């Protein structure tokens, strides 16, 4: 009876393949080495790719401080777009409309029972009816209307029924300002300012 005892396993140093002899001709079985990429190499490539992605994402975003300051600057620029309306409260809208039409030399562009608006050189002088508006009111802030000659404009307003509130005075740099109270209790200012040019002039 032939000897079926398996021989010892041998490893080829050249191919590093495993060979097993089960004791007969044509019974050798050879295992070839597994080919592929080691796990640690794959991990390195994955990490490198991840770092590149994060870097590209960060490069495409503006700095937080710059974005915040840009938004703040935009908001500041949009706070005031220029003077639009100086509103005056009047007890008798019909009388106030007639008086201001005479003072300004123009008719209102907007005329309704709840509001009358005059276009004065691209700005609006508005009249709002308030039944309990007092005849004399303290100025919460005076709107100064531009004129070529402050003293002449001041005197004309007084001649038309306004009362003096603040005499015309030189505040420097050739600027003259003054104010009167219209017949309806509002403070109306005039200013002669050679240094200021309105947009478009």
C-alpha cells in the first residue's frame, strides 16, 4: 500500500507561493500570492483627499469678519437716502394749503383731505391735518429750506403772516440760517448755504 503520509509544506523564496504535495504525481496544489493595495496606503489617500476638500471649501468662503463688516457697511449706506418729506401739522388744512401755495408759488402735486404735498425743488413739504394742533409748538427739529437770499426769504415769510422764531444769523463759511413760525404753529427754517450742492445740481 503506497505511503499516503503528506510531506512537509515548503515555501518558495522566489515566488512566495505555498505548495502542498499530497503524495502523488500531479497532486501538487500551488497558492498564488494575493495582489492589491495595502490598507494603510488607502487610508493615506483618503485622508489626503479629505484635507483637499476641506481646504477648497474654506478657500471659497469669505472670512467671517469680512462678511460681517461688508453687511454692516451696506446697512449703514442704506440708512438715509436723502431728505424726502418735511411734514407740518395744521389745524385747518384748507387755509394751510392756500398759504403755502402762495409762499411757494406752486400748487400741491398731491391734494387729499388727509394730506397735502408740495414738490419743492425735488423735496416734499407735506401738510397733515391734526384737529388739536396747537397754535404754538416747540420745534422738535427744524427743517431748513434752501434759499438764495436768507434775509429776503425770512422777511417775505414775515410779511405773509409768519412770526419771527429765530432771526437770520451768520453761522460761518457764508452760511445764513433763520426760522419763523407759520400761521399754524409750525417752525419753518430757511438756509442760505453756498457750500452745499444737492444731488443733480
